[in-house]
């Protein structure tokens, strides 16, 4: 039996997925993608999980698509099977926050995979890049679309057209990464953040994530309207009433969320 390409763990209300193809620097093979999406679906449907961490191993985060597999694809094959579309679709379907912990290289499809996460924590040694231009192709899992939204047109264009990488500190300064920490601290820091998020009301967290994600798709006027409608829906939740009651109690108490 072949070894699993991911390792799945749990820590209280946090689901953890570790990419596990060290000899291939966690390259995105079809098998890895399918196992990753299965794990995401499992955590998404599990009410005991409130947040998810996605990370790599000692070899880094992810070196990109599996070049051997990709080299065997013709235009017709890639087009007919919508190559890599299932990866984007799978992440879009997850309502729970995903924190990416980038502990080394995140190149090509690995950088795109990182950008599918909601929050990124990076080790000081992490590097990000879209080197597809050096292989005679372009990013195909969101790189041209997400990178410009994350760091702006000029920086995104520079990375994509030159294939050059940026450091963790540069990624943080550009807005791609939320925090940069020493390698030995980054996972535990992300786990603490994920645990904090998972301690809140699950439906409220999901609604907040949806509102922020839609901000990238809508103009300001439509975005404000969308936010307002979602905000109003929270007034019908039990957790909304509990949060206000806990705040107004004397002495103030900790809210007990029912996730309803």
C-alpha cells in the first residue's frame, strides 16, 4: 500500500493537514490533491472542528504542481479535465477558516495553494514565487488572479513575468502574509490563532469569512449592501443573543456558544 500523501491530525477544535511528499517537495500530484480535498471535506462536515491548518514538512510547504504528471498532459487533456480546477473549487467550498503555515518554499502551484488559504503565517526561511514562466507556461491555479489582489499589479506582474521569488519578510510587507516568525515558532503561533478562531461561534466565523471574501468580488456599494445583509442575519442566531447577554451581564461573563 502506498504511503498517504498527507497527514491528518486534530488539536482540540483545530483540524491539521500536513502535506507529505517529502521526496517530491510536496508537489501537487493528483493523489495528493484528492487526499487533500477529502481531508478538507471531512473537517468541513465535522462540527467538532472550528478552524483548519494547512502546512508542509521539513522539506518546505509545496514546490508546485507535479511536473512529471503535468508534462504528460496535452492541451486537449488539460482542457477537458479542467486540470487543477477541482483544487480551487474544493477550497471555495470550505466555510471554515484555513490558516496556511508556510515553512519553506511555496513555488508555483505551492504559492497558489498558499493563497487559497484565508490567513498565512510564514517561517522566516519561507520563499514565495510563481516561476511558471521559466517552464514555458503561466500560473494555472489562481496565481494571476489572486496574487494581484494580494500584493498589487506591479509586484504581481514582476513575480509572474520574471519568475523571481520573494522572501517571507517581503511577502509580509506586501500584504501576502499576516505574520512572519522564527521557524521553530510559526506552527505553534498559527495553532494558537486557529484555536482562538475556533473558540468563537462557528456560524458567525463562517459569515465573517464570506463577507471578507466577497469584498474581492464586489464593488464598494454592493459590498456594503452584502455586508449589511449578512450582519442583519446574525441577529437571528442564538449565538448573537448569547454574545450580547454575556457582555451585558454584571459581572460580565464568557459567552457560551451553541453554534446556532
